[in-house]
C-alpha cells in the first residue's frame, strides 16, 4: 500500500466521519469552550458553604454579602453557559462570563498572586 493509498483512505475516513458528526461538532466545540465555567458553577453549588466561608474570611463582609457573591458567581456562570450552549444572546453571555472572570480576579485576590501572574506571563509570551 503506497503513501497515496494511505492518504486517500485517511481522507475518505475523515470525510465520512465529518458527514456523520457535522451536526454535533458545533455543540461539542461550545461545550469545550465553556467547560471551565460549567465545572466552576457546579462546584460552587456543591461547595456553597466553603466558598461563602472563604469569601467571608478573606473580606470580612459577613455571611449575607458572601452568600450574595457566591450566588452571583454561580448564577452568572451557569446562566452564561446555558445561553452559550442554546445560542441565545451569545454576545451578552460572553460579556457576562468575562465579568465573572473580572469579579473572581478581584474577590479571590488572583491579581496579586505572584505565582499566578508569573504563570500567566509565561503562557502569554511563550514561543510557539
């Protein structure tokens, strides 16, 4: 079997695979893009008290404000994920998810974590 035969077989297989999965690939791609937000939102649901206690302990804001923060975080992430997956108001959902990132950056003091900043800078300026 020559190299051209192998390439032809691979192209035929890829073509057949894409015909079968073409309708599902956009949904899978969107799910992959929002998977971090989905996982974080679900984790917030199951670790509600731990998240609330962490925010209260870090900011000394009381259980009520800490609970409001966790609720906004949870609701913002899950509703943004649902909107992106359903292809409704995708632009607004992405802005909302970006806002959640900004909120978490401030609330969890990520911006001032030197190890996180160095890792971010490394990925930002990494050579391909």
